[in-house]
């Protein structure tokens, strides 16, 4: 057996029951040295027939346990010590690999033998080509008995009218009197304020509110009224002089106390 074959497999089968039975009368030191020598034999092909070298490999140099451990190994024709059971395991492993390789080759040969060995990897075609392609007569008949392809319907998004610059949401536009940039920004600011307070508008309420504001405010008054209402934390838009703020509490008048009232 060549060195390449001996080192080819990095592991061997470990039969626990057999190992325990074969080492039942060995000490822990002896079992440790025995395992190390088995590993060296598997990777190097054998153990040198030299007690000093074998003792270093088993880490039992100078120990009386070395002689008992080496008794598990037999001297072979090449002058190396080997454990017979481990070599049986090696032979079984090599035989299994050879069987697997042979099965793989046989399976590949059976698959490829189905095709003619004429150099064509695809072999013979398994059907007959159609004399006239199906698309040819269909293409010839198309101008006679079929209508041209219909014009695609344009997308609604492509045909939709452009959005008005005065749109403030839901397709609702500012009233004519409020169609200024300042009023537009004021309405957007108010809608954002109401949204943050979880008091957003819907389409009907927004339309009604815009109509109400256009009747109550001029375009010049509306932006400042919005800013003042937001700053005051009001729920609605009121003029700056609106009395939404709480009236100041008048201090209680001090009552003159007569000393006779305490009697």
C-alpha cells in the first residue's frame, strides 16, 4: 500500500463496543497511549519498531505501561508495528470506496450507452420536423380575414386633466376670492395643524369651511388670522381680536370684617 493510499482517508470508523471490550483491563494511561498510537498508525501507515520513538508518540516514554500498549501491535514484514483490527478497518474502507467508484462509472456508462457514439452529444432527434411552420399560413391569412390590432386604450392617468394650482385636497379648490399664493399657503398650514391634532377634514367639511372663511375674511386678513389661531391653539379660525381667549379673572373684593362678626 502506497503512502498516498494510507493518507487518503483522514478518519476511520470507531466501533465503541469493540473498543471498550478490548481495553476493559487497561488503565486510563494505557488507553490514552493506545489511542494515540492508533491515530499515528492511521495517518502514517504504521508505528516504528523502536520503543523510544513509540513511547514519545504514545506519550508513555519511561512508563511501564508502554510495553502493555505495544502488545496490541504486531510486527509486519516491512519492520513497522500495526494493529491488525485497524488495518481491517482500512481495508474495508478502501473496498467501499472502490465499490462506490465502480457503481458511479457503471451508471454513467449505462446512461451514455443509450445514444449513438457518433460524436454528437445530443444523439438523434426524437421526432420529425414540421414541414411548414404553423406561423407561416397564419401570417398569410392575417391581412385577409382578420382585423388590424386595436388601438390601445390610453391610460386614465395619461388623459386626466392637470391638477389645479389652487387644489388643497380631495380635488377641492380655493374659492375665487382666496386664489392668492398667501391664502393657499395659509390653508395648507391650517390643514397641517388640524392633521397634527387628529382633527383632519374630509371633502364635504373642507368645502364648507373654505366657503365660510371666504365669507368671513378678506384675502389680506385670512393668513394672519390662521397664524394667530394656530398660535392660540384654537380649534377654528377667528379674527385676531376675537374673544376666544379666556377673560381675565377679576380679583375678589376684600370684605371689610367687623370685629363684632367674630363674636
